[in-house]
C-alpha cells in the first residue's frame, strides 16, 4: 500500500491557520487514490536543521516523500532587508553568505531524505502575501537566493520539484503573509497528489512542476 509522507514546515502543517477549513494533509488524503495513506511529519516553525529529526519518525511502509523546507530559514534572515549598507557590493556579499550557509543546511536535509532511497519531491519557497508592496518586492527578490539553492540541489540529484511560486500566486492562497490558506493548500495538495499518483518511470532527469 503506497504511503506518502510530508516533511518540512507549515507549508504542510498549516491547520492552525485555516480558520477551521481543511489543511494540506487532509486535502491530500481526500485526493489520493483508494488504498493510499498519507502521514504528516512536517512541523510548523521547522527549519532545514529539523528535517533529519522528522525522519526518525518515518513510517516503515513509507513509499513517497515530499519536502517543503527553507521558508523559516529565510524568515530568520529577513532582518537583512532592513539593514543599511554602504555599497551594493556589500549587500550582494551578504546575500552570497546567506546562500552559502543555507546551501550547506539544505544539502544536509536533502541527504537525510535520500537515505531511505524513496522517491523524493522538493518544493521551492513561495513569495508570500505581504501587505506592504515594497517589502513584498524585496522579499520576493531575496527569496530567489534560497530558491536558487533548492532548484540547483534538485537538478543535481535529478529530483522532481514543485515551484510553489507558481502554485500559489494569489492573495487568496494565503491565510496571512506567510502561511497557506485552505485555498492555497488545496492547490498544493492537488499538485502533490497528481505527481505521486501518476504512473511514472524512473528517470535521472530533474523536472520542475508549476501546477
């Protein structure tokens, strides 16, 4: 019996933000074919450092893994958007440092997810829905640094990736600036289920899915 497991952060563990509406895991379960199971190991607030600990609880019959991590790593670095710099080079250097640090952590998380030798899908970090348009522009630009890491790692390992920036582009997809609503969660769930339940042959080629 196929058993899908969701790992990572509140992109999947979003029940606290849906105002009584369905969360991602319940929407996934409702869409999966008969005979499938789905488990939630993702935890609201988790960073990439927390992913290996989540895998300790991996069900023995797990057959598919989906990872959404990195958003909280980015959030913890958001203070840099308000910092003053003397030169553009200084700002770029700070972003380069962030990228290098995040890549080490993200690679460690992905390596842990690959250890069980199960099909793995990665998710990028969506842009969110910030009320201040200038901050939204800055945040979306800064997130490119983190998403570049996710995409490069996924390509290197020949993994399928869901680009959540395309899956959740509308304000209604968000319950607040950074958490998915039931509407956004439904889009994420549909994308995940369509991928894991499709009859796919093994491939060494990476691919990026946007809907």
